[in-house]
């Protein structure tokens, strides 16, 4: 269609890992000044294709052409020198180094005799940070930054290079709305300066907002390319998973039972104040609000990771103190955390052991853990959550991002908790599995579990919740039943505007 020479082309790329054909004869190209989305289910091969382009993996077959030139990307630094910048799905920064050192790693500015020119380093770093409008400076330690700010450091690193192509692998997963605006501005700047942008995301609204074309992978194979302005959700989903989804379908509703969890005037410093709510058996309560509204801190208190400064928690009517996660687990409270990498998984450990980790003591037969029981648990949740892995022996670190998330969910489900708290349960999960996880959450409620769902995605909370607690700046603004909630009154509540003020 277009006569323009692509900024780069990947031709007939094949890549196999033990037991997995991650990429099978995939071709893909991006034009200068184009935002090209790469989509596909969890494990479809998106990150692997980009790791081939970024010099992290060598392809078994196929070639990469930059401009007119076939090239080999020997290493990430080599790819960078050829103008390929990669912003990773799992952050790849060194925690113990400063922001400036991370940005210029391997290329620190030098004075005579090879000494690092720190003044220049900090000055040029701050110059770039200014463009991104961030609140930290060049000397900050990366380990002290929030995940969102760490992401901004990766983006800053991209801006130091004379890039031909920039790859964003699920960049918005942990950004606030304000940070997303900054990111989209950066992308738009790069685009108008003629850089080709490859954008991986599971979020349809972003795809429609910023991309020009969409290419789809399925099971490691190329399925086709669509023009964003001429397509819709259904066509993309069809190409991705081979069927369409009816997302408007009503989920199962159940009778609710007695109150399991009651929180009375709970406060935790300035994180949240005077929070009161109840959750009943068979009920899903959604917590909706902006990032930083205090939702995760409440979840962490209920899971024994934070001590409340005032107020009480009751379980089955009894006042309870929860001092540690072990305490919480003993009382039947499970938390699927928001940051799976830091809190949820041991990446070097295999899939089965990650899933059964909190239960090892219970599964013991004599001095040994009963292997059969562990494998049975793994198999059950692999099938139920459609976890894509060649087997339980695979290290979790080798699974795709979305499949790692499913392992964390499986781990906590397999404990049969009374109260299950899930924090951003479908972050990084593809559309097909997302609706499966929503069904699963409803099914769990049907079995009598009390479920708390924290989510920043309005369609998600609206879809799964019986009641919705709207939070703003550490306070509960309002609690809605599913009958009375609308998108408008929910947005009002989480913006800190009370209904009467608006009217
Ligand atoms: N280093 C590795 N060793 C073994 N298998 C791997 C490795 N890296 C990826 N895989 C496998 O290759 C397949 C493709 O994974 P990839 O990470 O590319 O998926 P993805 O499309 O990025 O998915 P997601 O949306 O979940 O991030 C998966 O089956 C994954 O488990
Ligand atoms: Mg990926």
C-alpha cells in the first residue's frame, strides 16, 4: 500500500525454546513516524519477537533489516547503537544505581584519563528528565522510586538515543492517568520526528487512541495487520483468539450470606482514614478510585502487611488483629498483590512450586512435601486459568507476563480462602483470559467466598461487583449497589466531588 521504506523489517523470524515454538516464521515491519501495535494473547510471542529485535535473543531463522541493510543484533547495546530502543515489560533497571547511571549505563560520559564526568552526567540527565516532567532528579536511587517512576527512567533512557524505532512493551501497566498523558505526549513527539514506534498493549482504548496499524500474533504465528481507523474491538479479538467475546453478558448473580469481614473506622496514618465497610459471603465488592486513593493500603492492612493506626477489623463478628501475612492466611484471608514481581513470585522457581508455596506445610507427608498433591493442584489451576507453559518444571521467569499473573492468581485460589482480595487482577492479561478471570471471580462468590476486587479499570469493577466502594484521597466517598451505580456518579465520587456539589 505505502511506498515508504520501513524503518525496519523483521522477516521470517523463527525462535524455539525448549518445548515451545515461541515464533514461527513471523514477518513484521514498522514505518517511520508510525505507531504500530503488536497484539496477541498472553504467550503469543510479542515480547519474544521484540527481544529478537532488541538483541536479547538470537533468532533460529529469519533476518532483521534496518533501512535497507540486513543486520545482526548481537546484544542489547548493539541493537541500541543501531537505533533500536526497548522499553521492557518487566523493568530491567539496576536498583542500587542512580537514575543517571541507569540511563547512561555502558556509555557514561568520560573526562580525560577515563574518569566519569559526573557533572556532565547529571546535567544531561536532568535535561532529559525535564522533558518528561517528573518529580525526581538524576541523583535519585532507582530502587527508591515507585514502579511508575522507574518506567519513566526507562523512557528517559530511550530519549538519549538517536532512535529509528522505539519498542514499548506494555508501558502503561503501572502508570497513573497523568503519567499516561506524559507518555502519550512523548510517543507523539517521537512519531512526529519520524521514529517508528512499536506498541504492545492489551488495552483496547489505548490501541485506538494512539496507533496507526495493528499486527496480531497468535500462538507464535503472524495472523494479519489491520488499519486502526478501519477496524474495531471485535475484528481484533477475532484475529487474536479466533472467536469474539460477548463482554456485555451478565455474570452470574448469587444470594449473599452473612457478613464475613467488617471494617470499622479503620485508619492508617495519612494513607487512609475512617474507612468502614462490610463484605458478605457470596459477595464481590469492588474498590474503585485513582492510583493513590488508598485502596492498596487497605488491602495490605487486611493482609497483615500494615498495622492500622485506629479502628477495628472483625472476622465472622469477632474483633481480630492481623499482624502478619501468616496471620492473615491462617484466618482465611488471601491477597493477590498488584506488583506480582516483587510480592507474588519467585522467578527462578518452577511453576508448581510457586503455586503451592504458601501451602507447603499443609501438603507435607512426613518430612517430605507430597509431590503428587502439588502437581494435582498445579494441573487443576493450569486448566482452569488456561496457563500456557510446557509443564510445571518451567521456571516462572520464562513464562510470558500474563501467564505469570495467572500463576499468582492460581496460588491464592488454591488456598480456598474465606476472603479473597485481588488487586488489579487483570493487569497485563489478554482480553480472552480477562473475561475468564471475571467469570472465575463471580464463580468464587457463588461458592460463598467473600471477594474484594481493587481495580483501576471502570468496566472491570462495574462488570464484576455486587457493590462498589468509591475512594478518593484515603476516604470512602460513597458505596454504590450495582443497581444505583452509573459511570457518571462513579467518576464524580472518585474525583472527590460529592453529588450535590456537582448538581
Ligand atoms: N526464555 C524463555 N525460555 C523458555 N520459554 C520462553 C522464554 N521466553 C518466552 N518463552 C515462551 O515463549 C512464549 C511466548 O512468550 P512471550 O513472552 O513472547 O509472550 P507475550 O506475547 O509477550 O505474552 P504476554 O502478553 O503475556 O506478555 C511463551 O510460551 C513463553 O512461555
Ligand atoms: Mg509480553
